[in-house]
C-alpha cells in the first residue's frame, strides 16, 4: 500500500496560520512540530514548487536588506479547501513508532547482558532532557489561558508529547530499578 504524502498538508497547515518563507517553514519543523513530524530542507522546497504548480499556494517577493529576495508563501483558496478537506477526513491508520532504542532492546537476548543498564541510563538522560525542553516550551508558549485558547491544537499536541515523555521516563526508571534488583540477586 502506498504511503500518503502528508508533507503538503503540513505546509498548508503552517501557511494557514501566517505567511511564511521557506526558511520559516523549515524552522517550524525544527521548533514547533518536530516533536511529532520531521521534514528536511531537501523535501520542503521541492514540495513548495509542486504546490505552486497545483495552485495550492502563492508567494510574494520581499526584499531583505539591499539585495536579498525572500519568497513569502501563503494559501490560495484552493489550498485552503484542500487543507480543510484533509483536516476533516478520518485518520484510520495508527501511527507506527520508529523508536530505535526499542528496536535495539528487542535484539538483546538476556537480562544478564551488561549493556542494558548503560543503554537505559543514556536513554533516560535523553528523555529527561527532552521532557524538560517540552515543559519549558509549554511554559513559554502557553502560560496564559488566552494563549491556550488561540492555539488549542498545538497545546494539545504539546501536552501529548509531555505525557509521552513522562511515561517513557517512568518506564525507564522502573526498568532500571528492576535491572539493578536483578544484578544484586544475580
């Protein structure tokens, strides 16, 4: 079964919030939606070109400094309609997690393998850092009820990411405790 290309819909969604340059779209992937979707620079610009050809977006050129031209993209009426249809369409497929750490654990055969504690400790540190980052983003972006109301979907996704990371940290702590108990008994 062919995988649906979601990138154009994400770009349309970002442009529904404000007019953006290609660089600003790439930055949004890094800062705003990178917790749940990734796209590379090499994917964004060709997609914008296709979307221009399909009349989903348009752009205006702005001069920055003395010479530099910057394209600012915005939605067309057709782009708005396509985005609305996509948002309203059902999402039947459950997402597949690409968790490389879990994949590596899958191939560890024995609880006595000495690498497990080291792997889990490093992973715990990574997830604790990510959890702290997410909580800081929540405080920065959603410290008021008005901020939550004006971008509620983003707020929900950020809360989901915080819950996911909290659960992952708790799981790692519990498993590390079990591993330590096993090693003491072993």
